[in-house]
C-alpha cells in the first residue's frame, strides 16, 4: 500500500483564537501545521517550509495579507502553492481584490469546518485527505465543545491583551491598541460573542479618526473588559 503524503499547511493570522482553532482542526486530518502571526514572517516561513497549502488572513501587522500574496506570487518556489484567504469581509469588491492578488479561494469568518474541507478538496484533491478522521458538518455537541474550548483559550489569553490595551491607553499608543483590538474583534466571531466584535469595531473606528477622543476610546475599551468579565461568569 502506498503511503499517504502528509500535507504541510502554513497558517498566517494574527488572532490567537484562529490559530488555535485551525491547529486543532488540522490535527484531525493528520496535517503538519506551522503558524505565524504576520505576513513578513509568513513569507519567511513559506520559503523555509515549502507548504502544500497556505491559509492567510488579510488584516495583519507589518505585512498584510494582500502584500504577502503579491510577494509569494513573485517567488518561483512559492507561486504555485494554493492560497486560501480567510477574511471577515467577503463583499464582492474585497473578494475580487484578493483573487486579483493571487488567492485561490476566499472563505469567511467565523470559519466553518465543511467550508474548509470543501476548499481543500477542490484545491488539493480528495485523495489528499483520505486519512481524515472526520468529515462533513459538526454535530451540535461538537460545535458546543469547540466553542467551549475556544472561549476557554480566549479567556486564558485575555489578561495579556488587557495589559497591552491599558499600556496603550496610558501611553496614548493608538497603534498598540489598534493591533490588540483588531485581534479581539476577530476572536469575537470565533467564540460566538458578537457583542465583543461590535464594540471592538467601534474602538477601531474611533482610532481611525484624525483627532482621537481618548476619553471615549478608554470608555469603549472598558466596555470590552466588562464583556470579557461577563463571558467569564457565564463560561465557568
């Protein structure tokens, strides 16, 4: 019997929750997974690792997803690797821009198992995932357990994020707050807590203004802290 090839996957996303979720997902399929948090590191890891597939977020620090796509499509060693873009913004113009930059598929957040499997089947061929332990839709109990695990992971990692935000408020470092809040916004969808996403979006909008209202920004950040405390109460 011929040996099934181990698929190598590179996941590039600045969200701890997304990275955690995808690493656990790919473990079910015996994939070899490498993760990183920004496009610059993603390019370096792609050259070193030569993956069979890249999953890529669009909005990241340093080098964003669009720039990373454009770079890897210029590198002979990388330009044939299929790329799946994961994005919270899948309107027509955004999808077209991503496809023009070189993406092979675009899937929306929050991620769904059956959509990921379908995209991989289309890009790599069904024979590549014959070793899958599970296929198709999550059962209700699997979905509940997955959300529980993601919420647990998010809560445990939130204290450090809160420290970064408080430091950003104290030093008036809007770039620091923006980076952390963007990650929290993405996590809100993954842990099925849309209020957290909504408030994080409000903070991002406040930080995009020419004149920053720091009192209002602090108030909204405190609202994020309160929502996470509420999540802790209901979760444990």
